[in-house]
C-alpha cells in the first residue's frame, strides 16, 4: 500500500470516528430519562437481588415464594424491567433474601451542583 493511500485511510478513520462524550456517572441521566437517580438506585438494588437469587441457587419460582410474589414478577425484576418496582419494595425483597439494608444521608460535596441518590451494595460470599 502506498504512503498516500495510508495517509488518506488514516484521515478518513479520524474524520469518521464518532464523537465521544464523558459520562456523568449515571447512564439514565446521560440518556435524558426522567428521575435518573431513582432509576440508578433501583437498578443497583435489582442487580443485588438477581445476584442473591443466583448465589442462593434459587429458581425464579422459589425466589417468588420467598419474596411473596409471583414468578413473572421475578422474571421482570431479573430482566431489568423495573417500572412496577418501588425502592421500598426492592428493599423488602433484599430483607427477605437475608440482607440488611442501610440508608445513609449525608451532605453533598460543595464541588457538586446537585445532590444525588446512589446505592452501594456489598453482599457476603456464601
């Protein structure tokens, strides 16, 4: 391949490259969805529930029994379809799976424009 063709290809690659934008740390906010902090918190709790169901060797039917709901509801939960789930309901599910849930309130740093809602999940290995 000639030097001229390589230079042309290199320029085309750079010109065709998509624009990249830094994440805010919340994909739901980046996508412009309503209530992004709540969506991020619910997704973090749902991921923890899914991991607990898996680590405890529960089928969706057995998880539903333990959580006092139905298998289709568990299916929605583990697939990330969280429209019908409140944070309170997800917390109750975590308690039913043997997890303590601690809510911490603290002042936001001055460096950040607005306060946020975040989850931090630690589950013990079984």
